[in-house]
């Protein structure tokens, strides 16, 4: 009976050792899987950070480009050219309409029509462009396109040119009106002087006849 126990003990010990080894192997496998999951999560975090860094870097590049001298010159010159050319073309059409109408509405208001419509239209378009422009804070840092910047500059300058022409027309009309009043007063004074001389001559002529 003692011999049986001696022969069974090594098997039992081997079985226990095997089970223990299997348990350790299972635990190690779980740790490996957990490590793999953690590594995958880490890779995702790194990828997300890299993506955010790339987006931020691109934004910084765009901001730098938006404030570069070349960009500002392109926007200013482009907007100024569009505003100046469109103003001159419209004014050319207004002057042609004035010649066509002879003594009509266009002919009498050529000076005002070369300023007022530009000011109203340009100001309206500028306000509309600014009102519809996306805020970088609400659009993920997206900045307006160069084309939009050029049109914004053009509408602003278009309105300013119109206001300048309108102000000049008003000044000229005021000066002409004032000069017309002075001329009218001078003519009245001359007329009264001539009438006075005529009455004096008529009185002298009547007295000599008697």
C-alpha cells in the first residue's frame, strides 16, 4: 500500500505542476492580450495626436501665408484693380446714358450717378460678405479663401470710390449753387442800377422838354 502511494505521488505532483503551468500560461496569455490592446490604444492615441499636429501645422502654414507680404500685395492689388476698373466702366456707361438722354434725368444727374450707386452697392456687398464669412473659431480654424479676400477688398474700395465721387458731386453742386446765387444777386443789383439810371435819364429828359 505504501508502494502505491509512492508511485502515485510523482504523477500527482506532475499533474499539479502541469495545471499550475497551464494557469501561468493562461495568465501570461491574458497579459499579452491586455498588452496588445493597450498597445493598440496607444497607437490610436499617437495617430490622433499626429493627425491633430498635422492639422495644426497646416493651419499655421496657412496663417503664415495669409499674413505674408506676397499674399497681402496680391489681395490689395487684386481688390483695388477690380474696384477701379468696375468703377470706371460703370461711370463710362453713366456718361453715355447722360449724353443719350440730353436734357433728361441722366443728363441732369450724371455727377451723382457716378457716385451714389457705387457707394450703396459696394457697402451692401461688403456687409453681406462679412456677414456670411465663417468664423475661424466655429469652422475648425478655416480661413477665408484668397478669392473671397480679394472680393471683400474690391467691394470695400468700390464703396469708398463711390462715396468720394458722391462727396465731390455734392461739393461741386453746392459751389455752383452758391455761385449761381451770387451771380443772380449781381444781376439783380445791375438791373436795379440800370433801372435807376433809366429813371434819372427819363426825369432829365422830361424836365428839359418843359
